[in-house]
């Protein structure tokens, strides 16, 4: 149970992200069936596939919600010593259980092709329960307005992002051009309605939850909203491209739809990333409530965007806060003939204050990682320009993975006294190990693809998928730093890194999945994104 408490925050974010994805797919699928598939008499095979995906998504939502209630309840029972009977009466538990029951009802209604009123009713209850676990439900003023706006926001996400997978099913299995033309036009109108809902609700929530420009750039909540806006802009650009294809298809039934399909694939990926960013956003207070410890624009520019020469020499390991404290505790224990106490218990969140050497150690790690990524981006560009020997550039990722494995957590083996397995109960350490694994997999798969060792086309997609997953994880990355302002200033570096990784991954995806000029442009974009990541890492500072 102690381990569950240690990891509660991060597991809760991941579960919430999964719930948003499942909810959007379930409601988006139900609406797709009601507004497009059934009225237009689309073929039974397409309807059956859409029904299966919508029902499975609704069932997954029920499972995730019950897991989330169980997780939060177990933490409360173990930390506050509340009985389960009291926990299950809490607002989050009631909302979660109502949502789970409604999701099961929605799954059954979709699979049994129940009347539209039952499907809509179940979906409405799901959304209604969902908004009562958001910031809107906790506000003391304008509560009804914000709950309505939150409902509109989640509805817009479902009808647009949640409907895209079903549109891909339709594109893959629609037999004739006339049907494709009609369904494409109908879905484009559905998507536009979803975009309108998101824009209207997003602007309203920005006004009520952020309040002003200083809160927008000076708080973690504002920075995360900025990341969502940037990804939303990516989606709008892709959606505009698809709208142009849809209009061309409406005029000419023989127009190619490959670009429509590939852009829709990228929309799904970026949309899911936005959902996890939204889940992470619920773990921090709205910017308008955080009136203290905001960072000024001058502080942000001075620390995060003022070039300084990279730190390329490392401080001594034994001068870091934890090793220094451990050495002192060991000396005291020897003097008293006692067993020494641990300076740091993994997962406890109780860290000794960081000293100047800790900051220098972290900056050294980021700056050398930046040099690794700069080398990767430069070699990838040379390979793109036609230099065959540069095709081995993915192997640099293995060097980056080895460097991060050794250096990212100095209190952990092989440099520190904490064992590798024991350290994984600490959220930050576990996330660092995931990034190490991602870097190693990026290097191995892409090198094997480029040297012909893995010949199946699907293996080439591992690189863009891992890039985008890494970017999404970076948006939810947590730091064990108590100072709120320091956390924000680090977010100002990490958020652009995440966005650049997401752009790199999906640009590479388009290069692989599309022919012609779009692929050629995308082939130059993603190495430039890697170069940008390297530059941002070299600019990283903590003091």
C-alpha cells in the first residue's frame, strides 16, 4: 500500500488520460453511428466495426473509472484512515461509479442497436458525471456556467477527435465514390461543430481559469494550456487540409483520399496527446488561484532563453546533497556503533535541499544530452541530403540512453546506493528509466530499419510512434522540486521539448505514409525538430 501511495499522483494522471480517451471514443462513436452511419445506410460491415469499437471504448471507460475510484479510495483509506463506506460517498466516487454504470449502458445500447434516445441518454449521463470531477465543480462562483462550458468542451472533443477513428474505418471500407463523398461531407460538418464547441468553451475557460497574461506565462497551469493551444493549432492545420480534400472529393468522386486518411491518423495521435495533457492539467490548480510564486517574464527570459556557454564539466558525485548527507549519516552511525539511516527513501518525496552541485549536475546532464541530440539531428539531415554513411545516426541514441542511465539519478545504482528495482517506486526515477528505454528503442529500431535489417514497413513506424509517446510523457513529467517557481521555470524548457518531439514524430509518420511533396517537406521537418530539441537542451538552466 505504501508503494501505491508513492505513485498515486502519476498513476492517477495516466488513468485520467485513459478515461478521457475512452470517453471520447465511446461518445464520438455513438454520435458517428447516430448521425452518419445509420441515417446514410452505410454498409453493414462498416456499421458492425464502428459498433464494436464504440462498445469496447465504453466498456474500457467503465473499467478505468472503477480502477480510478479504487485507487483514490485505497489512498484515502490508507492515509486518512477513512472507512470504505465513507469513501464511496465522496463526490469523486459517486461520479465515477455513475459514469461507469452509464458507460456500461452505453456499450450495451450501441451493441444492441437500441433506440437513439437510449444511446443519447447514456452518453449524456457519462458527460454529466465527467464534469463533476473537473475544476468547474470545485469553483465557488460561476459554477453553473463553468459546468456547462466544461460539458461543451468534452462534447466537442468527443464529436471531433473521438469520431476520427470511425471515419478512418469508413474510408477503408466504403465501396463506392458516391457514398464516400456523402459521408465525407457529413463528417466534415460534424468536425466543424466539434471545433466550434472547443473554441467557444476553451476561450471561456481561459478567461475564468487563467484571467490574464501574467498568469498565462507565469504559472504551470498557463504553460500547460499554452501547450494544448499549440497542439490544437496543429489539429486545425491538419483539419483544414482534410476539409480541402473533402471539398475536392465532393466535386469529384474520383479524387484521391490517401492524404485524408494519413492526416486523420496524425489527428488521432495529437488528439490523444492533448487528452493526456488535459489529464495532467487537472493535477494543478487553475492559474487564477495561484497569485503567489508566479514567474515574471523577465525571470523566464533570463533563465530559460538567455544563451550561456553549456556546462560540460561535472561536479563530484560525493558533493551532491544526498551522497553528502549519506556520508554524514554514515559517520554518525559509526561513531555510535549503530546502523546508518538512509539519506533518501525512494518514493517518500522527502528530499534533502538541493545544493549548487545538484543544480550543476542536472545542467551538465541536460547540456550533454543536447549535444547528443544535436548530433542526431545533424546526421539525420546529412542522411536526408543523400550521404549514405550518415544512415547510422540512430546509433547515437544508444549513447544517449547509456549516458542517461548512468547520470540521470545519481542516488541510484550504478552511482548511488539505492538499487535499480527499489528506485522504481520513485515517480521521477521511474519516468527517467522510461525515457532511457525509449531512447534505446528509438536507436535500435531506426538503425535496423535504415540498414535493412528490419524490412517490413511497419517497423519504420516505431520511430515516429516512440517520438510522439516520448513527447506526450514529457508533458506529464513530474519533478521532485518543492519550489513552485523553480518547477514552472523548468516547465518552460520541458514543454517546448515535448512539442518538438511530438512534431518530429508525426512529421516522420507523414514522410513514411504519404507520397509526393507533403512527404518531402515532412522529411526535412523532423530532423529540424531534433535540432531544435538539442538547442533547447543546451539552453537548459536551473540557476
